[in-house]
DNA sequence: TTTGTATTTAAGCAACTGCTTAAATACAAA
DNA sequence: TTTGTATTTAAGCAGTTGCTTAAATACAAA
C-alpha cells in the first residue's frame, strides 16, 4: 500500500495528521476493545454472556441444553471467551462453572441493558 | 444435534426452561445487536467509527490516508457499515461523505468513551 | 466531447471461523 | 480397580472474511 490514495486538492492535511496521531495514541485500546467486540459479535457467544449475567454461573452442559447445541461447540465458544478474558471458571467436582469476569462488565453490561430494553419496550408501531 | 447433552442428575430443569424462554423473547435483539458488534469488532472498522464520531464526516479518500490502507479496502469496510445501518452517506460532487447514523449512537458511543478513558487515564501501574 | 479524479464493484486468494465427529482427559462412584 | 459422567481437545471441512489487483462507474473540469 503506497500512494494509492486520491490526488485531491481539498484534503485537509492538518485534519489528517491529527486523526493519525489520535489513532496512534489509542492503538492498544482499539486492539483490546475490538477483540472483545468481535467475541461478543457472535450471536451464540452473545447469548452465553447474557445468560451468565442473568444466572451468575452456568456449566457447559446447561448451556448446551439451553442453546440446543453440542457440548464441543459450546466448549469451544467458552474457550474463546476465557482466552479473551471475558469469562472465568470455577471447578466443582467434575463440573466446570463459567461466570463473567468483573473487570469486563463495564463494556459488556450495556449490551444486556440494550437487549432488555429492545425486547421489553412498549410497542409503538 | 440430538441428545448429545450430559445425563446429569442435578440439572435444574426449571432454570433451563426459564433461560430458553428469555432467549426466545429476545431473539431479534440478539440478532441485531450481534450484527452491530461483529461489524464493530473489526479493528479497522472500529477505528473508522471512532474517526467519524470525532470528525463528524469523512470521505473514503481521507480514511484511506489516515488508516494507511487502499481505497478499495476502505470502501468495502464502509459498504459493510452502511449495509449494517451504522453509517450513512451524503454526496457532494464526486466525493462521498460518510457519517454515523444517529439511531445507532446509543450502542456505539460507549465504545468511544471506553477508548478515550483507556487511552487518557492516569497511569497507576 | 475528452480527460482526470473519486468511488465502487468484481474476481481471486490466503487466512480465519464455527461447526462436526472422534478421541482424549478429569473426576467420581461402584 | 472398572465404569460412567463432564469436559476438553483435535482433525476435517464448508463457509466467511478481508485483503489484492483490475475493471467499471460517477462526476466535474478543460
């Protein structure tokens, strides 16, 4: 990628430089936030996060029943969420309980608020 | 997917049914929110949204310069954002200005708040 | 009209995603 | 120990994503 851009007269060079430096300053924040958003951007995983918020903790087996998916499929989603630092595990015998990591709640909670308000809002059609 | 779940003794059948019906009620909300999140979950698109919020409107050419990517790559990201209803266009001569759609701001704005607070917070390491 | 600029679209492709089935692992009860 | 349950891991694969380059389109100025 070199010099493919337009050769326009009216580009505001100062604006472009300012934008570049803003992005550079926030580089890490973009990487970590987009990682969380792309995890939550999968419908199955979004539902898992919502359920964990509602129920506090659930095991892969419960999630499999609730979502109507195979255990390995659920387990692989949970692994991604755990690797992404969004959920954590606690073992009790041979069952593993998954729950939301508190630190990520500020990002994730607004989603649930939105889900609930979309779902239970008064119909005005 | 049929009967692959565990055959556990202590499944709380009432809890599982309650979860299922909550999900069913919010089915549409999950679909539309996960679509928006997966769009914003791409780092390039997240930056585009952030820049549009900061600058009010930008053309593909500007974004190409700022992000250091080819025009077609940018244009294809913008198309996805437009198809997803997150951005809108306004034409002026031969340049096309992209801006955020107001209706989606409640979902998208918290991202920017998070980006800024992560970036400009006081270091407490 | 011809020429040039801004943007979009299309085709090709390597890389990634999310499922499937099968096998491996962890743990508990008999 | 053997047996069974809960979970994870691995391999295979169709489908999707996000870039590239090249071509098409839209519009304005000469």
